[in-house]
């Protein structure tokens, strides 16, 4: 019997890319690989007076197909930190969940509130390690002892800290709203209205963005999650089917008793 080290039998942590060569081989044989589910997204964030307001649309796409009309793109990181995700849905969800669990352990070990800079460092180090193969473009916002903070994290690990940011396929439309109307010392209500307008610009000018507007407001006193804050694309009509009885034939089943 071979002496196999037990370490080689244990599952490895992090992401698994074992199927990359298999997928390339399948494509070379002429088979078409299934499309990854992507958010295709408009995500934004702004710093208001003593608060951070994050916003996102709710459309998820798989190639040209809208596969989810009400997906959630604003992810929990810590009680005082939230993160919007654009890119491949699985990458954004698992990346934010992994960092969230690490911060939870950090809070239990230190007994202190998580800082936005700590979450930022964890995210960019992880994404840089995978050299862009983890398709997660993030908008990270939160309020800690240093005040409100807002950052963008790109899939390769680079970051920006700005008072207003946009990411995703509808980012240019949203940024045009921010550049025209953003001002310092916005109130929270003014910030919510501006974020709502920016997300609507992405929804109506980008095919990858659509459906509803989600907003999360983070202050030093807590977090307000406005899921389905606005529905700018209501269904104009719905088709109903009324088939008379007997339209389809009934199936007859017979019960047969087997004796063994």
C-alpha cells in the first residue's frame, strides 16, 4: 500500500480552476460551453453627510438572455460595511462571502468593529492573487470610526477611493448623472434621490442593466436596506390562458400488484 500524505487528500481552500483545461478541450472538439451568469450591471455609491448610499439594478444575464429579473447585487460584508458587485454572479457572491466570514472571525478575535480599510485590503489582495480570473468588480462602502468611506475594487486588484463611484456596463450613464449633479454635503435624502436617478440612467441606457432599483444607506447608527426601492420597468401587460375543461386528454393509470 502506497504511503500517500494526508495533506494531498484534504480539499484545498480558495477557488478551484481544475476544469479550465477540460473546458478548453471541450471547446476544441466543437462543443459550445454554457454561458456564465453575469450581472451585467449598474452599481453606484456616493458619500453623503455622515453616510454612504449604495445603489444597484437587479438584472442578471446569461449571454443575451435575462436569466434573473430580481437578483441581489448589494452584498453584506459587515454590520457597518456593504459591497455592490458587478461581473460574474458566482464570483461576486463568493468573494464577498469569503471576506465577510474572515471579518467576522477578526471581530470575534479583537472585539472591535470592522474597518472599511480592512475589508478593502482583503478584497484587493485576494483579487490580485488571481490576476483578474475572478471576475468581480466591486463598490465597497461603509462607516467606521474614521467616518464614511467609499472605494472601487477592480478585478485585477487595483482600487480607487472617491466621493462618488460607478461600476458595471451601465457605469458611464450613471457617472454622467453624478458628474452633473453631485455636490458636497448632500443630505441622506438628496443622496438617495441622486443614486436612484443614476441607477435609472443605467437601466434605460444599458441593455445589461434593468428591472428594479435597490438602495442601501449606511450611517453610524445602522443600515437601512431598501430592496425594491423603485420599479421603473413595470410589466405593461400579462397574458392569461383560459382553456376549457377537456382541452387536453386525461391520462388513465392502472395499479398493478406485483407479488414477489
